[in-house]
C-alpha cells in the first residue's frame, strides 16, 4: 500500500492530499492534533489563571510538608484529598489576589530583601552559611525551580507587608485593655451532669426505608476509592549491607590507617599547691608570692606530707580540700606552663615553682599511664560495621546508577531490572491516593503511582527518593487498577442500622438533657434531675482548665452571667456523643494589672495583635467579595 501511495503521490493527486490535510490545520490549529490546547484552569482571579498543574504541585508540596512536620505520626487517611485541594486552592486564590492588590497599592519586595530572606533560611545552610547545593537540592525535592520559589517568597513577603500595614493601624485603649484582662482571666463556677448515649441504645429493628434513605444520603461514605495494585523495587543501602562481605584484612587495613583515631595519649595523675598572684600585681608583689611558695617547697623537702600542706596553704578552691589532687590529665587541657612542667617531671618529685596566669604552683606527679593504642580486638566489630556500611553505600550508588537505564529500557516490567541487580519485585495490596503501608504511604510514592505516565500509560515510574536523609530509592509500576465504586447496600446494611440506632440514642440523650435543664431553670435541684447519676462539681474553672471536657468548658463560658443567687443552665454534646447538662452559679472577672509584670506577656500587645489580625481578615474578606473569582470544578482525588 505504501508503495502505491508513493507511486500516486505525484501531480494533481499529491496536491489533493496536501489540501485535505491543510484544511483541519487551518481551522483548528496543530494543537488539536498533538494533544495540546489550553491548560486546564482551576480558578480565575480578576482574570488571572490558577492552573490545575500549579494546584496539583501545591497540593503535593502540602502533603510532603505535612509528612515532614508530623514525622512518624503522619497518617494520610487523616487528610481528605478533596478538602486539602479546596484549602490549597483557597490559599492560592488569596495569594493571587494579594499580589494583584499589592501591585496596585505600590507594595514591592526589593531584590536585597528577598536575597536576605533566602540566605537566612536554615534549610539552605551548611555549617551556618548559605550553601547553593543545599538550596538547589531542597527546591528540587519540592518540585520547584529557583524562579518559582523566589516568586512564591515575594508573594509571602508582600502578604506580610500588607498584614503589618493593616495590623499596625490598630490601637488598644486603656478601657479595651482592662476589659480584655477581665475576660481572659475570668473564672466560672460550674457543675455538670453526663447523660450517656448508652442508656438509650436498643436492639429495636430499623425500617428498611430508613436504611435505604440513609444509604442514598451518605453515598460518598460508602464509596470504595480509586485504587491500584503495584509492583515495586526498593533499593535500600541498609538492606544491601547483607549482600556485602567484610574480610578481616579490610578491617585491619582501616585500623592500621587510623592509629591516631584509636590512640590513648599519655595521662598523668598530678596534684599541686597554688599561691595566687593577682593579674594586676607588680613585680614586688609577685616576688613576695614566689618567696612564700619557696618556703612551702622547703616544708615539703623537710618531709611534710604534700596533701596536708596543700589543704593548709593552697588557694585553689577546687583541689585544696582534696589534698591538691587534680586527678588524671592529658596534654592540651592545662595552662601551657603548668602542662610543660607536669609532663617533664618523674613520679614523686616536686617541681620548682611554676608561674601560670593564676599564680605560682608546686606540682607533683603521682603516677603515669603511658600512651597506648586500643588493641585491634577491642575495635574490630566497630570497624566491621563501618566497613560494611561503606561497602553497602558504594553498592547502593553503583546499583542506583544502573537502575534508571534498566527500568527505562524495559518500561513495561520490573523483572529484568530486578534480575540484573539482584533485587526482589514486591507486590502491594490495593493502594488508594491517600497511600498505603510503609514506603507506599509516602506522598511522593503515591503521586508517582497515580501519575499519567504510570497509571494510564502503564510505564515504569522514574526513580523516587522518599526521604532526603535516607539512602533509599523506589521504582514502581501499576499492575491493576479499579475505579471508585460504591459498596452495595446489602454489604453495609448492618453498619447503617447500627449508626441509625446510635443517632436515635443521641437524640434521646439530648432530649433527656434538655428536659433536665428545663427543670433546673424552673427551680428544681440536681437531685430531682440526676437521680442516681453523679453530678460533677467543677468548681471555679478558667477558659483553658483541663479538668472538665472542652465542650462543657466552652458552654460554661458561652452561657449568660447568672443573676445574684441564681444560675445559668445549658446543654452540650460531648466528643463521644453523650449529652451534658451544665449549670454555672458564679462568675469572677480576671484581675486587672495596670502594667505587665516583668517577664510576663503584655495584654495590650496580645490584644493589639488579635485586633490587628481581625482587621486584616476583614480586609481580606472585603477584597474577596469585591474580586471577580471564578472557581472551576476541583477534581476530587479520593482514596
């Protein structure tokens, strides 16, 4: 066929082909043929676009930052993907709006200010100084170019400028300051009664119609998220240690090359007698001290015990009571003149007077421990571990250089790379977009698994380095995929029935609490309401007092101030679903301090910050209302 086309693609036939091909290109452009076109937009802010690609990148960065901040406590299941995307989009809308408003207000960030901020960032420093390599590595880890990061920093600085400009305009009057202190330090006397949900739970059957209605109203809850099954390879330096052999000659070679590392310097047990010479003493005063210590030396020569004389005359408060003993010393820790004399003396001989910056010393060496090197047997296992680690790391880098080419050359399987490098292809269970167990729970790994290249094109992923500090690399591929689907009603019927029973019990507990509260307001006492249930006497509590549940405390400070001799009563729902009746009988305002005590926070400053923040939030809210914002549909990445 190709030959026929070649033979006929001449003259008028060729021109017909060219014209037919040219018409669609002229009408729709080449983009429609190469799969291009406008990039999907997540939102428009006063005509400025926030693209889906930028939103995806920011969401991914947010997940990475959450993982780094929370460490081992990070649980992807706690962070709903759709909600996170909406929050990140809202933040990007505010940033875009701030940039627009700041430009119109004339707010600018100088290159010098931006440079100073970047240079001062600890994450970009090594040994206390800015390190360009660290800067590039951190940005690469976050998927940012220097230009993208610097633009992001400029937006943040401009936002801070706007906060300072608005917040700085707020002033706190003396009346406001005093009122703030009264409210913040306020205490309320309360008692409360728990009405447990368990009291109202029954096994009464639930109507099929109610179960079906609940199922339809809460369809998202019963959805099985989109999931994939993965094959993956893990290249781990720690695991590679088992593939290395460490011969004794390797250990011996390291030992012989590091004798200084294992050496133990000569140590001497010494004692001394010190007669101090003031730093500002003249020659005559120093000579007088020298004459005095010569007399002390004569006493020792005449047979008096060194420790007895030291206790009697030495001016060193740290050693005099110990008979002048300084214990064992090494070179490099004492005054140079003292050290020179101490390491030149034989055992048992008292030195001539030695002048140091403290005064005159008489020194005696009690014993000498010669310099030595730790024997090979003592450090052998330590060195074995070090050599094994070095060999494992060398193997890691060697395999790590070969792995990318292998998984690229055979992009539809990991088996050849595993065989070539001696690795094991591991299989996962079903994994959603929120991640799986272990290394499969890392946001970088999850993002790769659901990327277009890996999920749709079914190609091997690029190498993934989950943690910067750990020599570990992952490469994966999708072997199975299932779209999100709903669990059938039959499967969740019992679960729904249990929920409906609990909801019914919660309503009954709340009704019971409301009835009891009404009785208390009508003049009944606790005995008439509580029956056999114990009433909790909270006493006077503050706004952050942990001895009562948070919901009880919040309600207590929401209820109106009770009249003299009366009470204010309300109900709350506790965290576990139980209801509570709360009664307050007294309110005591916080103490007003005319001026803050030294070392304590200034209420005026705290209130000023709070008012400033409220003013800033009001400005942002007004800006958002005035702006033309068009949110597109945010793609839910459930799972």
